[in-house]
C-alpha cells in the first residue's frame, strides 16, 4: 500500500478557496493508492450487495434506489473507513490533513466518510421496496445537514478513483455560493434541494478530473452531478473534515 504523496497548498489557493469555495488538486494521490482504493471499493460493494440479496435485508450503509428502467442503482456506501484500510490511510495522511488545516484555519478531525459509486448493479433486487428516482444528484448543499449534527463548518475532500468526465457525471459547483444564504426546498426522497433560480445552470462549473485528483469544497457550496452515461465506473472516496474541538479541560 503506497501512502499519498505530500501535497502543497499555496496562499493563492487559500484565497481562491475562500472566494470560490472549491479547489481542484490534480495528481495528489499516487496511482498505486488509487488502484488499492478501487479494489477495496469493489470488494465492499460486492460483499454488501451479496449479503443483502442472501438475507433479503437492507443494509443501512448502502444508499440505493430503482431507476425507471427497474435496474437497481447504488449511490453510496457509508461509512467505509472501518472497511477499507487504504481509505483509512488516505483519511489519516498527515500531508492531506495539512492542506485541510490550511483551508479550515484549524486542525481537522474526520467527521464523515463514504464511497460514492453512481452505478447500476446486476442483482436480484425485486424483494427490496426502493423508491424510483433518476441518476442525477440534484443541486444541494450539505452545510445545514452537518450543522444539525453539531458541525457548523465542514470541508469535503473527494478523491477521484476513476475519470470524472462530463459523461461520467462530473461534480458541478456554483462558485461563491457558499458565501450567501441559499434557498432550500424539501423533497420526498432526496432531501432539501436548491431551486434553479437560486443556482442557475449557466453559473455552474464542471470539475472534470483524472484519477488521483482531489476535489475540495466547502460544505456550504451548492453542488450537483449528472447521470453516469460513460459505461464506466465513477467512484469517489469522500471525506468530511471539521475543525477539531478542544478537549474538555484543555487550555484554550
């Protein structure tokens, strides 16, 4: 298992992150680590699905639904650091955490982790009572959700395991949206979403990225992604960091 290479974040990148709410850091994670993550991601998903089918019991770690075609579609598995040694290595890497610390302005603590899959699966899922949804992830922010859990500031770090192209459903962001109050509308199955009027498509930026790239964004940033029509996987290891809280009784 190869550890991540030492990253570097400049003063200009810190300023850009503050104003735009995101950064794209190419070639940050070496190919050997990416390959290890791919293997473990496939093993985790395959094992979880096999156990669900055998027991006909839903796994609370797996978020999935049914497409209009009837095919089961897996969005994510969460949490995963206890299942993937390489994910733990990446999440705990000192150099990666140093980048997050510079952007947060405080030492970070890992508060969220998941593998995003965005893929249909060939399993017998007729037994599962699943909602019927599309492949896209609608416009939203994560800040309000995290705030209700006691995390007022969160940075999201996504490691690209596969080519994140437009056809594969690359992440789309709305630069600067983290700096203003964003309207949210509740939905039945996809949580609160941002209406088009608050985040016009013309203002979006697609973060097309190669494997090994790290995407970092403020949890208050509006983001979304389209369907994966590439015919290939588009997996991400997604890590959430918040400022570490001082231990009780520790000097301030």
